[in-house]
C-alpha cells in the first residue's frame, strides 16, 4: 500500500463512461491521491495516469500484486448483471478494500454473501455506493423521521443530452422486464411492471408538467431488507425512471421481448440504443443533467441534481471514497451498505455539495 501520507485508489473499469467520471471526481475530491486505472484491455497509460491490466474473471498473480498496492479499489466495471461479484472476489484475494456502484439486485445478493470472507480477510467491501442505491439511500435517510411514511416513491429523471456508455445502456435494457421489485413491509416483492396507471406520470422539482415515469428494478431493496428492521422502513418503496425521449411503446416492446431475449440480442440492442441516443442528443429540448427525487408525499420530498446521471454516481462514490480514506466511515471488515449507517449524513451531504451536487427539499 501507499505511505500513510499519500492514500491510493484504483478505479477498476476506469476507462468506461462511468469510470472516467469517477476518476475525474476523485481527482477533484482528493487531490494528491495516488490514482490509477485497472482495465482488462489497459496496456498503456490513459491520459498520463497510472494504468495496469486486470481481468477480474481470471486475475493473474501479477495483477493481484498490483491491486494489493492500493488502499481502495472503486469497482466501476459493468454491467453488473453480467460481471457479477468477480471484481469483489479479486479484491478479496488481493486484500484490498473496495466499494462498488452496483445496480443489479442479483449481484447485490451475491456481494452480501461475501460477508464472511470479507471479515475473515480483514477487507471492507462497501456496496451500493453509486446513484441508486447510494445517493438515493442517503436522501431516504435524510427524509425519514421517527414515524416512517406508508409510501415512498424514488424517481429519476435522466436527461436526453447526457453522455451514454455501453454498460449503463445494457443495464437500462435489462431494467425493462414484465416484473419489477419493490420493498413492501420490509420484504422484497415482485410486482407487474405497470407502465400505465396513477403512478405512470411524475412531476419533478422545478418542472411545470409531469413526465412519463416507467417502473424499474433497483438493488436498493436488497440492501435495505438485509439490515433494516421492517418497522424502520416505509410501508412501500417503489422505483420509476424517466428516460427523456423513451416512449411507453418502446418500453413495452422491451418488456415483452425480455421473455426470449438472450445476451447476444441484448448486446445488439445496447449498440442500437447508443446510436439512437447519440442522434437524439441533438434535440434542443433534451437536458444535459439529471434529477433524483425521493418523495414521501405529505412527509416531504428531497432531491439531488446539478449533474448528469454518471456525474451523480461518480460524485457519491468519490465522496464515500474520501471518507473511507480519511477514516470517516463507521465500518470494519465485512460487507456494508448505506443502510448500515456507515457515514454521517450531514458530513456526506456537505461533501457532495462541494462536489457540485445540489440537494434540496420540496
């Protein structure tokens, strides 16, 4: 590891769209940190940064030795539904603390199952430290009081003029299935994905008109249900997203085709959607930033904005990374999520504000 006066971080998958944002956010949040990029195809420096090759599915001893040099690994490799916990296992082998920006319920469950190995190895694995879960969990914590509301709606507005990446697009396609998961009375429940109905439109902060909000699955219920007592949670938490420019008809086609689609078709669809997104960005009505809203109805609403979807993800991961490196997190070896009360909400919120994330009520 690096000397105590110079902490070190490696971003696994730092050449991807989200990974590049995380690298930039870490450079802003933690100047002077030794910062490197690990990638399966990295064989030369990226923008002059330290870079090394790491195949998380089949790491060799040289790669693991390089990984062991760092105080922290940020896992930005995706899509998580395809990669699974491979990067986490590599970090466990290297004995390096890690945090991820996981967005897949199935992989979240696999990471939680590594708790015993992490404790035995003296490694801290921080999971769900991105946009949702992560930033959304912080907003939920700040909103909830002693008497949790009966229903919380987590809503994301994804601007149509934002950058796009292959892994994020693949996960978007993966979201559109016949059923989605919600948290109901502290338990994870699968419900039909209803693109119609009373909740199909939502008005985001500062918007005059409501927009289409499509049901999606989040890894957050997995992490909340793992540690929180049902009486400490809202009666129901559900998740919807507005992709600017994506119609209800396209969403329905994706949901119906999910019954027979395989990895090859999904890869082709991801390429197609990336192409279409690039063309659609020219539309002058499209926005270049996102809004994350956690809405408890009469109990209040809190939102985060001021960045793209990638930017919100990256700045939350960077803020958690800095707190960990500075000894500001309440966690020892094991697997931890935001629902474990690992960070002081006010301190974390102040750090996010310094990084350009606007957090506000109403």
